[in-house]
């Protein structure tokens, strides 16, 4: 059985060479990767597939049983914003972290993010978004722009050895990505008090969440776990991912899991077992017959449920929006396409 698990891992490593994403004429990313971030666990041994095991992924474990209180409410936006985008380059221990920062902007809502657009009036929470293997900040811009338009600053780094232009590409570097993500959070928060920075005075620095897809979902789990725990996080979104970095640790933090039950890359059981073991406030959106795209790309009813649920979750965890919390179950439920479980 151990040999079977090892062989499966090697097959996935080979498959990674052909994965990535493309953009159609409308500028929306389409999921064309069959294998991106992980292998399956051997049912007899519980061992992670070789690719993720080498990257530092760990079997799921529970976090603190203490219940977290909803954050103090601040006024959540009632409008949809135009979206601006700026590019920054940060570094950590010699690692270059090119980062797109999307934010609510002045002007009419809709259309593509506008480079250097003036920031809308107000202060906005920060969301760190992590891409999957062979992914990029641009490839997820359809996702991050929706979050920004709802009233959030979104920082999306390109991880140095797993992005679509990495040379060399090294999936085993995933274990370093939670620390990269924390460094980007630190640098973006500094912009709030940096004289002359466009975002100065516009970031709610005490309200930070993280999310990501596939390898980015594992990275998000790493931000909530073990020694990599970023205590600034008030919420986490794990899409088509699993555990990395040991047990969830620190203060109980709401976590939203999103996973297709037909995911052929990161098995549904990986996300579900992490959810089942987590004792924090949590929710799980199951995409029935859903693949590894996690419902992030496209306009089908299940994809709309994913978008609504993520925004409800972020409004609740970062704005303290009780009405958004109350909408979670109804917004996440689509007959025959999406099912919601939760203890939030």
C-alpha cells in the first residue's frame, strides 16, 4: 500500500508539468489544470502523496476548542466599488514577492481593475490571496477583483518558486509560502501609514483574513497552523486545499472550506477531514460533482454560490456583519449543485 501511494505521487509530479491556466477573450480565467497542488492520501496508511509530503503538508489536526467572538461591527459597505490595482515588489530573506494589490476605487463599478485608480473614501479590511501551483495573481484576478469590489483591499503575491513564470519551478517550496504570505501582510499594512502611499489611511489594519486555492489553500492552512500561525488573521478561506504546518493553533478563528466532491487533484476527503477535525467556528461548502476549480471560475449556479459565500464570510469575519452571517446558508445552497454545513 505504501508503494501504491508513492507511485500515485510520482504520477502527479509528472502531471504537474502540464498544468496551468489560460484566459479567454473575456479575460476570465478558465480551469485547465487536472493536477495542481496535491496527491491523494493512501487509505491504508494515511500518508500524504509524495508531492505535498515533501512540501511540508501534514495530516489534519484539530485546533483550539475555544469559541471566538464575532469582531466588533463596523459599517460594512452597501455599494459595489470600482476596482483599482497597483503592483509592489516586496522581499523576505532574499525571496522576491511581486504582489498585486487590488482595492476599492473611485468611479463607476464594473469593468476591469484600473491601474493606479484613486482609492475610494473609507478604510477597508485586508485579504491575502494565495495562488495555486503554476498560478499567478493575474490568473485569479477575476476572483480577487470581486472581493475588492465588495469593500476589501486584496494582496495577491506571486510565490517565487511556484508561480507560472517560476524558473526554476519547485513545488517543494510550498512550505515556505506561509512565511512569505505573512511578510506580504506586514508590508501591505505598512502602506496605511506610509506618507504618500495611495493606500495611506485606507486600510483597517486590525482586520485581516487570508484565502487561497489549491496550493494556496494549503498555504492558508499553514498561516493558521503551528509555528507559522499569523495571529493577525480573523478568518481563513481554504479552497480545494488541505492541512499544512501542523495543528491549527492560536486563538479560534473562523474558517470557510470550499471543495468539490469530484476533485481529482486534491481529494474531497483532504478538505473534509481537516474540517471535521477543526474545533473552531467553521463552515463547509461542498460543490456537488465539483472539480478542482473549486467553483472559482465561471458563472454556473454553483460558482455564484461560491462567490456569494466567500463575500458573506469575509463581511462577517472582517466587518462583523451579522446579516451576512445570517445569509451564509441560503447563499451557499443550490439544489443539486452546492451544499452547506457549518457551526459559525
